[in-house]
C-alpha cells in the first residue's frame, strides 16, 4: 500500500552516518540534533530520509521497512531472533515457527518447525505434530508420523506416553478406554479376541 509522505525541513549533526539512514542496533554514537521539530520523530514507525551532501535538506518521513524498528526519526535493524512487520517503532521476539535473521523474518515451510538450537527450519519428526509450525509431541491416546497433526489410536488400541509413534493393541478380552490411553475389560456379554 502507498502511504502519504510528510515533508519537513531538518538540520542533522551526525557521527557515523550510514547511507539510507540505517545504523547498527548497538551503535549508540548516532544522535540526531534537529534544528526544527521533525514530524518523523513524533510519528512512531517512521524515519526521515535525507540527502547526504546537505546539512540542511528537504526530508521526508518514510514508513519503517519490515525487519526494522523506527523511533526518534531513525531506522534501526532488528537484532537476530527479533522481527517487525514494518511501520513499527519496536522489534518483537520472533514468532513461534518463524525464522528470524538480520536479513528478515519468514515462516517455516509446511510440516516443518523452528529448531531453536540451530535457528533453522527442520522437518517434523515421528511422534510429533507440526501443524502450528512448532514441534509438539503427540498426547497419550494418539500417535504421529511427523505430519500436520497427531492421529487418535484406532478402537482396540492405545498409547500411554507422549510422543508415541504407534499404538499398542489391547489384550484379548479387553478394549481401549475412552481416552485410548489404556485397556479395560470388555463389558458384560461382550468379548474381543483381538483387543
């Protein structure tokens, strides 16, 4: 979408200015000293653009880009493991199932999850589900092959641990309980040869 530009006149005195108005997040030596009140400073999620050759210039407030935070008229790159969707004055922790780097943020592909140790998207593992882009163990009474969601044990079978990759058959003369986490004796006048 297109956003209106606000035009202001400013004077900047900066040290370590980098092209495009971006600085390293940890660079504390960058301080803007506007001669006039810059509307960008008071518009969260915007930064000002300036001609690098002129100390006094016509400048524009520009909406902050994705993966950046803009405050006090400056644009800052979000640190790794943090993100913004643009037009933001702060960075936020990376969303579950998203890969955040200095280059930006993107969701992990379908049937993968974000491995926090390697900071990489990995395929879902057996005994788990990854429908929400997170590695979640299958609950007792279910099993999983590493797909979108875990599968309930079939009638006459059970699983009694988290992260089951398969279900066990009940013994003859028994059937699964309601939650399919164990087996119970068959009811009166009922029998099951296979469980």
